[in-house]
């Protein structure tokens, strides 16, 4: 028996019935695209097209088109890779971890968060592939495939290879989890459709019949996938952090990176979920499903993870001082006072100071303030990755090799390409797939309606 509190606000407002849920979510899929959707989609597609110029130029000419040099071999490419992987973390956390903890408020936002995860991982995976220079000649060597060249294998001791395993596993599990959740809703749209649309959604729904046994298997598979996906929430960004933590470079060689990276990934992921959900609820008129309660709870998660990230920043400085290693101490002093001081203090302002504003309920429950701060957080998290990577490399043990990194038009263009790809995919998803999980929202509808009636 489900016990609900009379104090909490209902998860779905407006006194919705089961029919209302089906109608409100399905109408976005069944109706013609709105003008606002067209404008947003064309903007994203335009950015994708412009970014394609930089991507094609990079593939044609090589990564010499980027601003890398002998001292700084990683810069915007790996910064963007880590940033996009972090963006994709909130989807699995909302879908898997909150499912296992029986958090009902996840039901309205999990579908879009899962889609965001998949699209972000696709964007992230592009950068290591492009960084190979000529990926069509050797990208497959990142996989331990049997070959005819004798004992020619990948280096299993390299964290870069661990990235391949971690991210491919993460993508696969997230994709299956997302699609399994879509099947009942595809069947709902199939039953309302006619003609070609009915055939397409019929194929997508895999013959779903809504029988009790089918639902039982659906619930079992969801729990199994949630159990598989939960360790990935911790492992993926932990392994990404090993790209740096297993080196001996001052500023990277630290054991705090794994929990620090995981907290930062959840921090930035929830910020992106907020950004997308605020736009989606307005464009698709879903204010009764994505309520202020959902937004406030996500803001609370941002407060917690932002505070953890802030403590990690302070701990890094303390450990550098406590180590007594001059090179380690200089790496952190250089971050705060060196040529890239502006990036460091932008990171501190966006990631440490701005989330603390959510302690004030008036700000935490303001749509405009939440939207602005969600953008600020993701800007700050990009600067965090930039600071970690570039400031640790640009000044090493030999002053004569010190250098600066300046992004070229190709660096910026490839980054814009991933933005265009991400938002193009998300807008297509929002139009042709149900953006809210109808089946799960209906499962919390009864208790919400009873509380509203009281």
C-alpha cells in the first residue's frame, strides 16, 4: 500500500485523469509541429550545419587545425569530451538510482533525462575519435579485436582504453533502458493512430499488449537494468577521471579526482536537465506534469553536488600545500593567479557561489532564476574541465617549454557542431517520441488526485 503525505504538493497538478495524461503527452507526437518547435529545430540544424564546416575541415586537414601545440596536447577537445560525458550523468541517476529508491517525482522528467544522456554521450564520443586524426584508418584499434598481425593488442593498462569500455557500456545500457521505457507509450500512440503512423509505432512497440504478465516482465526488466546502470553512474566518470589521476603531472596526480568528477558530473547533468525541462514544459504546455516541485527538488540536488564540488576545490589546494611538493603547489597557485586566472575565477564563481543562491526558497522556486543559474552552472563546469586540463599542461617543469593555448575557429566550430547535434536530436525526440513517460505518470496520478481533492 502506498502512503502519501497530506503536506506535500501533488506530483501532477490540474486534477488530471488517465485520459488527460494520454491526450496531453500524445498530442505533441500526433499534432503538427508548432512554430516555436520549427524555429528551435531550424536554429539547432543551422548550428549543426555551420559546425559541420569545421568538422569536415578538421578531418580533411588534420588536428593541426586546432590550437594544440607541443606543450598543450590536450585542450578544447578533451575539455569538451569530459564536459559532455558529465552532462549525460543525470539521466542515469534519475532513471536508475531514483527508481531503485522509489522516488516518484522522477516519473515526469526521467524520459527526457535519459534521452539527454544518450545524445550527450554521442557528442562526447566524437572528440576522442576526431582526435585520432584519421579515424577511418585506425579508430577500430581502440577495440580489442582479433587481428592477423600477431600479438598486436590495445594497452589494457591505459585509462584511455578503460574509457572506451566504460562509455560504450554506459551508452548501451542507457539506450536499452530508455527504449524499454518507451515501449508502453509507443503502444498507446499506436492504438490512437491510423495508417502509416500506426504501422511505424506498431513496429516500435514490439507487439505490446498491456497484459498483466507483460507489465510484470516490464517491471522486472526495468529493475534489472536499473541495477546494472547504477554502478555506471559512479564508474563512468571515475574512469574518465583516471585519464588524469593516473598520470604524474602536477595538478592531475591526485586521488580526489574520482569522487570529485562524479559529483561534478551529476551537478552539471542536473543543470542541463533543468535547462531542457524548463523550455520543454513551456513549449509543450506541460506545467501540470513538470511542476515547481520537480524543479525545486532538482535545485536541491544542485545545492548538494555544488557544495561537494566546492569542498573538492578547497581540498585540492590544501593537499597541494600539505604535500610539500613545489611543482604541485605552483600548479594550483598558477591556476588562481597565472595567465588563466580568469578561467579559474569564472569556475569558482559559477560552480561554488552561484548554486548557494538556491538556499533561498524564492530563488529556488523561480523559473527565470533557475533557468539562468542552470546555464551558469554548465558554463562553470566547462571552465572547470578547461582549468584542470590546460592550466596543468601549459607550464611544466621546464620554463623554456611554457606555452599558451588559443582556440582556433576549428576548435570553436567542432564544439558548436556538437551543440547543434545535441539539440537537433533532442528536438526530434521531443516531437516524435512522448517526452513524458505516460505509463509511470499514471502510476502516481491516483495519489496525486486524492491529495488535490483533500
